[in-house]
């Protein structure tokens, strides 16, 4: 069918020094002139595989054959010299330099812009049908054009293989089309392309072959023509174990109350977390550590408003005006790919997006549009990137947990006890409350970020990828905790790329794409493959959220 | 067990190095003075002098430390202090000392609000903005003074100003009381480091003798340092100051008003500079338009000697004061012992770099461990 393979991986393994196994023997064969799609869920090993191919990290086992010869690239430079160009997802360009200078960055020599280099840059640009002005500053270009610059930079050395890591993840529709056109053009010119993507529709329309990774193994090799979205989605999901058993609805005290509060639910209204004296003994530790002030809106109301109501909440360019309600004790999942507007929705609710417009009502009362006011009203956000948004690395566990507390004085004894209680309740593996959070592993640091909000003052929990990059044990702990908090009456909005988790814990799931809630699905009647299809395919909007 | 490792780490080079450096320098200078047959270097008189000379830089350094902890930077402090001194000396003859001092501090605070507002709301880097105000405010001083020295000539106003700045405060009994309080706290909480601090204070008091007294600015420095230290150590505001510098986004998403804290740091820095300027104006009853030129670098050097990170999130005001004392001990030693003033700048610069190197290398080792 095709000639000798350009690149052939056999049994490639990667074991990190801490014992984590990222790749468990991957086989992959790439041919010149063909576009090869690489898919897999988060943590399946895609990024690791790309880094091995790019020479950024050495493989622990297996062989890499390049043009039929066994190779072992010790550095990205060696891989590039051999003819492998990698375009990373977060486009690493220098925004203060011009396009041509970015393209010449890797070039050795004495002059800043030598004539041969500039000529080559112009040649590459014309190859791509001149998508940009060579003298424009990269910082002034829109994101889609920057992606083109990154591709052009990769093509400067005329590579035989171009690896593209989710090149369309942050692009709008028409910008994606340009990337597709370039990929087709490159393949037609005889380059091999390894195209990594979350989007099934583009994989189907663009690639010739597909490899799906799961848990560090290649579980599917096939010609794209023999596949459909459902088959790929099934391969991505596999028969992986479900971390959480779904409990039947009837067993849950607070799940899915009638859509318009009927007034006879004892937990609705403001007082969902207020504790009677008899109940206090049975509640988890945090209720005893912080005494909750009586809720101003509790009791006496005939019609209970929903715990959370959004009215036309939107942010220009990021989030279409969205209206939805969440009942007390309900976990609403948000399924969407990177850039679908899922984080933007949570940030808009939390007041962390100054451009957001619309109203957020918590138990019928509008809340302020800044994070301070949101926190004061009882809204808690566990952000997506814990290291840059979630914790202060230099501060201790106790100090991080105490960060949202207000008042005049620190209360070391109480904070110490609260930290000890959180360490025990969330099974945080740490020497003690005084250890700096920066030294903890990802899962334990994430538990600290969540513990920050485990106070009775919290009346709405917003979770953005709370289990990203976390091992399965910690993940199960966190999901159980979320379910438990909801069962105590907390409304929860949960964003996750792990759709299996959403199906496991949510009461209903909203699917987002391109800043828009495109569907609402019932987790009991859907499966992960169907969710992946909805979030990543161009499905018609079936059930726009009210 | 936690406690033992805790206090041992507290005595390590990284945590307590600045105190050791200060003690070693004092011992060295005392030795040189002794060997040359000069009057005793470690006299109460001379130590009081060093503290007096360091007081203005110390006051500005404490506020600068708060500024650095929040992750910002203020180069304009010395110019602001000079402006405050000029306002004081210019207005005191007509409206009296207390009102003139108030006007001086209000002027200083308004520069701080200007700095902070531009940094926070226009988004220009603090280094650039305060470099601008450093120059512009110094220019304003020149305009206000018309390029000449101003002085207060009314004897009664001058008297008030001198009383504010030069009154000598007896310190023997207050120091002993402080030592007793520290020891009691140490015994109650089982904190070895605080006990050590109590012993050092008691030793100093006994060494200095019953007649020990210092000029008022030293007391102002001590009170201001104690206040800021307590706020940083014990209050929620203190924790949030560290959080804002350590990870502004995490602090914001925890409901901390990051803008208010950063603006507050600029205001505190300028207010402290204004107060230092008032003290400076009172010291001479006069102001020369080039007064305090370059002092901002000494202020920042003190904070760096004290281990404050220029990237925010870490720093201690007590160590900044120790850093200021160390720099002024160097100056004082070169003068008193006549070691050749030409070497002074060279040695000071090397000390600052060496200190930063110790902190950085120590920090790297800790991260690697």
C-alpha cells in the first residue's frame, strides 16, 4: 500500500523516576505523505509519547526506528536535526519579535537576519499560501495566525515528520479550517503528519490512519476510512473501571428536586447547611469547627427559589448568555473540551471575569460581581490550574486552608485544628499542617485547595477539573467528597474532562461547545462515548438549556 | 519533635544569618578598636548612635519590606521623604509644627496613591512608575525650595521640632520589661527562639547600663517595626499580604481584594517615607534640596540583606531592620575607626551581593532536598 515506514515505534515504554508508568509499550508506524491521528483521554500518554518522539525525554524501553535505522535522540535538537518538527499546543513563540525572526530562532550563524534564512522563510510562507506578513510582530497577530507561524517555524528545517499537538484546541471555526488546509497540503507534499486532537470530527475528516492510546497502550490502530465517531469514542473510553458506583436516585436525599421549588423541601432556601442541635453530632468535622451564622433568608418563605440561578450570564467572545438553575443538593456536570467555555462559565459565576454580564442569584438573592463579594456570599471556586490559581506554594497547609477566612486576627490554634481535620477527612498525605503546599504531590495539593472551602459558609461549590492530573485513589476520594457535600445540601457545578466521572457523580450534565450550552443530558441514560461525541462533534443543538 | 527541628531551623544560616552577620561585624569592629587603643567600640553611646543613624532607613525599610512581600517595588521613597521634609520646613513657620507635619505626611501619602493607582489600574510596572516619581518628586522638591536650602527660623517652632526628634528616651527599664515579657512568653509557649531573643535583649540592657537612653527616632522605629511585625504575624491582613505576593491569582480566587492590598502597600510605603522625611526635617530644622538622595537604594539593600524576596511572598521586617543596622554599622565602623572612607562603598556592595548569594544558594538547596 505504502512504502517503507518513516518512523516505527516498537514497545516504547516510559516509566518516570517516581514509578509512574506513562507508556506501557506503544507501537506506532508513520508513513510519508500520510496524516496519522493520535487520540486518547487525558493521562492516556499522548503528551509523553510526543515528548519521546521530539527527543525531549528519553524512552525507558522499546525501540524507535527512523528511516529504518534504530535511533535514540538525546535532545530536541537531535530529533530536529533528524527531521522531526514538533508544534506544541501552547505555541512557544516570542511575541516581541517579528514573524520572520521567530521563524529564524533556531538558525545558527552570526547575522540576525541572514539573506538565506529570510529567503527560506519567504519560501515556507509561500508554501503555506502566505497566511501572514513576515514582518508583523507575533504579539499583534490573532491566535489562529500565530498557530500558522508556529507551523511555519516547524517547517523551516524541511522536516520529514511534523507532530502537531492539538493545533486546533484554542482556535475558532474558520481558523481551524486554515490549519486543516495546511495539514492536507503538507501531506500532499510528502510530509508525514502526526495530528493529535480531542475533536473526533476533525480526526475523521483529516486523517488517513488513527491510533488511540489508553492507559499508556495503543488500543486501536486502523485506517480512518474503516472507522466512525462511535468506534473511536468507544476505544478512547475502553472498558476502564468506573471509579464511582452510581447510586439509584431514590436513595439520595437531595437529588433532583422538582424543577420549580415546591416549597415543601426542607432543604431548599437559604438554610441548607444550618444545623439543628440534634443533627450537629452526626455531621462531619468541619461543621463543628466553624459555627455557621444563621442564614438571613432561611425559613418562612412560601416559594423557595432555586439554590443557584443564572440569568443571561455571558462574557463577550467567551461565553454566550446562559441561563440555568441548580437545586440544593444537586450536582450539575459540565462536559466540554478545552476552550468550550466551561471554565469561563465558572469564572463568570464567581465574578472573576470583569467582562461578564448577567445576573447570578444564590437562593434568590443576587450576588456581587467580584470574587470578594462572591466569597462573602458563600460561593467557592476550585480553579482549573491549582499551581497558578489554587494555592500559594510557599504557605503551609494550614495557612492555605485559612486563606478565605476573614476577620481581624489569625487564630493559629483553630486553624491548626481545621487543617488537621481536613488532613484526616480528605486523607491528605502530608507531614503536618505546617508543611508548605508547594512540596505536596498534585492530588494532595488539590485536596488542600478543596479543603479551603469546606466551611459551613460555603453555599455553592464550583469545581473546575478537580481531578486533573491526580491518581485514581485521590480521584475517588475527591469524587466521594463532592457527592457527600451535595448530599448534605450543597449545590455543585462540576467541570471535568473525565466524562466518566461526570456520569458517575452528576445528577444532570450540560454539554458545552464554543461558549454555548448545546445540550442537557441525563447521566442515567447516556454513556461516555455518547458524551464525547456530543462535546466534540458538530452535533445540532438538541436541548438548549432554558 | 516538631518543636526541636523548628527552632534548629530557626537558628540556621538562612533563617538567622543576618543576625549572625551583625554580631560578627560588631565583634570584628570592637576587636579592631581595641587593638588600636581606641575608646571601646561597643559602648552604649556608640550602639545608640548606630541605631539612631539607621532609624530613618529602618522605618522606610520596614514599609519597603511589606511592599516587596506583596510583589511590588518602590524606588521613590527617598524623594518622597525629601518632599515631606520640604513641606514640613516650608509650612512650619506659618502653620506650626503639628499641622505642618500632618501636611507633610498627607503629601507623601498622595504620592503613594498616585504610584499605586498607576501601577494597579494602568498596569505599568512598579519599577518604571516609581523610577518616574523618584525623578519627578525630586524635581518638585527643587521647585518648592527654589533650589536653595530652607530653614525654620522661629525659635519656638524649632524647639518643638527638636523636641520631636532629639528627645532622648531612657530605655533601660523598658528593655528589661521587654526581656521579661519575652521570657515569660517563651516559657509559656515553650518557644526556644523567643527565649533566646529575651536573653539577648536582657544582655543588651545590662551591658548598656541604667543610664542608657536613645534618641526618639530609634523608639519610633522600634514601635513601627513591632506594629508591622505583629500585623504580618498575627492578623488575617498579614497572611493575605503574603498570599498576594506569593500567588496573586490564588489569592484573588480565594476572595482577597488583591488591588486593595497592593494599593495599600504603596500608601504604607509613602506614609513611612513621609514620616522619615518629617524626622529628617526636624533633625536639622532645615532642608537641602538634595537631601536623602540615593537613600532609596540603602532602603532596598536593607530589605535584601534581611532576606526579602524581590519576587514577593516572603520577607521579615525584623530582619530588614537588622539589615539596616548592619549597613549603618559598616558606615559607623569606617568612620569611627578611620578605616578609609574610600573602601566603604566597595565593602557595602560586596556585603549585599554576598547576602543575596547565601539566601539564593540556601534556597536552592532547600528546594533540592
